[in-house]
C-alpha cells in the first residue's frame, strides 16, 4: 500500500531546517512566523515545471535544489533576510526513492539559504514544484526595481551566460570543451546560487536591483521600465567565466551572455560614490530616457514564457 498524503509529508518534509522566527511550521493548518520588531515581510512565489525549467530526466535532488534557489533569488534581489519557505509539490505518483532524493535536495538548499520549510501541499498530477519564500527587511530599507537614477552605475555579480551554456551542454554533449569547463557550466545550471548575502549587503548601498533569471537584456529592461530610466550596457565589460570563454562558438556565447537566463546573479545600480562589492563588475550606467542600449543598439529581448 502506498503512502498517504499525510504520511508522505511527515516522512519526507517535516524536518527541513529551523529558525528562531518560526513559531509553527509543517504539520498545522498554517505556519506562524514572528519577525523582528521594525521589519516588514517580503513574499515571492516561483514555479518549476518539467520540460520548461528542468529536463525530464533531471534527478529529484537537483529539481528541488534549483526550484528553491530560483525562488530564494527573488529575496536576494530585494535585500531580504530569508525566514522560511512553503513547498507545493505536484507528482504523477509517490515513489519513495524519488521523494527521498527530492527531500535531500530540499534539505541541502535549506541549509545553504538558512531558510526552513514551514509548510506546503502535495497533490497528484504532472510534475510541478512551486516554492513560496518569505523574507524580512527593515521597514524603511529594502531594494526594489524602481530606485535607479541617472548618474548611477550599472553593476552585476558573478558571470553571465553560464547557466544557458550548461543547459545546452546537458541537451547536447557533442561540444569540444574540456571536462572541467563542461562540468562547471552544467553545475551553474543545475546548482545555481541565490546571492542572499550580497543582497543584504546591497540593501545599504544600491538604489535598485533585480535578479538575472530571464537574461541580462530582459531583466535590464524590467529594471529600466520600473525606474523610468535608460540603462546603457557596455558589452565588453560584461563578466564572462573562463569556462564559457573556452566555448568554440563565440557568437553563441555572446547570445547566452546577453539573453541566456537562469544565472540568478544580481543586476543592480549604485550611486557614484558607493563601493563596488567583491565579485561584482560595473558594466554600464544609468541615464535619462527609456529602455536598454548595448553598444549603440536598442535591446529589449530576453526569455519570455509566452513569447517563445
């Protein structure tokens, strides 16, 4: 006899992470969080669908890890401290080995993000993972997309294009690339990192921020629109990893760097006098106007779920 829904929750998801902010977690009708005095709650939700966000043969632990990191990245973009997450899991059937692997990936992501699982739901259907994340920030200090001003510097963390290249390698391994470089790029897709610590650092420095999930140009466009400014990007300044530089098709590399998604780096604006955090690069500037301009050309394209 298979596991009931409640046995499944108790066995695999009842003990994932802990936090002093959590008063009631998995097992009741709702979670109870107690936030620090003078703080507001920040909430975001992200869905991961088989065949769209991960390949059908992806292992369960990677599915869980990626889904949680993608959701946590939204908290990072707003400079929030993670407080907890809710997980809605839709499964075609409840297989013990798959669930154990999924729970292990969720535990690993919980440990890395310091974000405990505080509730959720399980249902039968096509495989889909929906993660709701809860964070906190001082009532008068959190990042948004709408604070960029002309004269600010445009900056980004880490390197761009790696995850898109990694996905391509997972789909087609017939590429002349060293095993070390291929492994790095694939890991950037399968095991992204939400820049939570950087986000909290930027909370005291940046004027605006967004995470790069849909591609640099697309997300720059979102930020420009929200702030009612123009973003000018210098293509040669965009940071590219050694592994991606080694790829034989440099035309494709440039496409991944500008339009590839799933890197989950932070794109942000800094006032002229603000220090640039470690592992970040200045790639352009904010000016009056609208849209995104890169090397003299207007750009507004990137990944769109309903436009591709």
